[in-house]
C-alpha cells in the first residue's frame, strides 16, 4: 500500500515527464536536435510504474520509443536534451542520441532501434543473471504491437519459459506501427491465449492509472520470480498528439499517427492536458487529486525547469 507522500512523489514524476516531453517537443519543432525522436505522450503511466517497480539489480531493455523511461530516469531534463543534441554533456555523453539511448547506472542496460532485437538481447541478459546466480534479478523488456510481429517475440517467450527465466515483456499496444493500424496489416493475436500456450503469465492493463499499473506490475514481477517464467503485460495505449487529415473520404479528418517527429497538436501554451479522458494519464490522476493540485504542481515544476534550461 502506497503512502500519500509516495503517491504525491509519483504524481510529481508523471507531471514532470509530461512537461519534459512538451518542452522537448517545442525544441524539436524548432529544429534543435540532431536525431529523430519518437515521443511518447500518453505512455507516461506505464513508464513511471515500470521505473517505480524495478528493483535494484533488475534490468530494463528498451526500443526506439524510449523517451518515457529514459527521461524519467535522467539526472535532469538538461542532460536529456543535451543527449539529443549529441553533446558530451548528454545522459550518454552524446553517443546514443534517441533511438539507442540507455542509462546503465539507472538499470537501462540496452536499447535497440532494430525492431524486436531487444527481446532476444533481454532474454540473453536474463539468462546471464541466472548463470551468475542473481536469483532476484528480473529483466523488463519493452516492445510495441508492431514488434510483436517479429519472430524473436515468440522465440523469447519460448526460450525464457524453457530456461526458467523471469522475463517481464511489456507490450505497449498503441494499435499502430508506422502508418498502419494493426487491423490493416495483420490478424488479431490473442496474447492471453498465446501466453497460456507457452505457460507464460499474462496481464492486461487499461485505463492509464499509474497506481493500478504499479499494483499489477508488482504482482507480475513477484509471480515471474516465484514461478520462474516469462510474463507478458499487454498495455492498451494511445500515443497522443496526433493530427487529422481532411480528405474527400474523411471530411471530419482521418487520424494520422505521427509515429516519429514532433507532435503536431501539442504545445506548451496549451498546458499539460492533451485529452480529457482515460487515454491521457494526466487526466486520470487529475480525476483522483483534483485539477487545482495538478495545476499547482505543474507551475512548480515549470519554474524548476526554467531554472535548469532555457525554454
Ligand atoms: C528490423 C526492423 N524492421 C523495421 C524497422 C522500421 N521500424 C521502425 S519503428 C517500426 C514500427 C514499430 O511499431 P511498434 O512496435 O508498434 O511501435 P510504435 O512505433 O507504434 O511505438 C518499424 C517497422 C526497424 N527499425 N527494424
């Protein structure tokens, strides 16, 4: 059970992550960065929950869309921004940029821009922990619904089950892969049944409530360790900040997933809320703590950020 102080700290991290992304988006739009970035508005609840639940000695293994995990773990927004400028003062000394950004000091030991590659690397890392006798170490791998189509997804579940490895696979299912919606490109994959077929655990997370996600991840981590098996955690996510293209066929606008690049509809001047429903983790915590509390936190964090970087 989280204390109210712990809850406030978590809310603060979530708002800080949203503000950090908004500021990066502004700078991105102005052409300040040397690398392409995949923003993750709407992915904040699962990222904060994962970083909160990870124990010392656990590994986190990421893919191209990793800002939500890395920015929350970064020493400061300034260090993170410097990394995107490929500056030696960046989080990773300007060597990894965005799509391969890792932070081993904070347990983010590998990040890959090669779709699906992080699953096999994560499985191997988990095996190495077992060989070293580090029995309490869990490896978290984050992937998307598109990456699930890579063969290594299935091989990694099979391998970690066969070798009794506690591997937590977090699938951020935003229903999109580049410019195609899931149903446009493939059949539905019933991940619950697939997990059962391998003897892997499965959890389905919806609603973007960071505290609920923490609960569920803690249970999944404990179960994966107890049963020494992989655990798939499918998280329903909407990547926010999209735009709508008016066409003859879609006079009200066809949804366009911006995948990478600046989010066209997000602006610092509009504040930290992007949607007024459960797709937006900021809206969800606002329902629990009240808008006034969130706005106060927003302005405190913005003041801190202004002292740290030039907006
Ligand atoms: C092996 C490989 N194939 C193709 C790509 C190109 N690519 C980059 S991101 C992406 C789509 C990823 O979709 P998803 O896993 O759903 O993540 P999302 O971007 O939606 O968060 C593709 C096909 C790649 N990076 N690596």
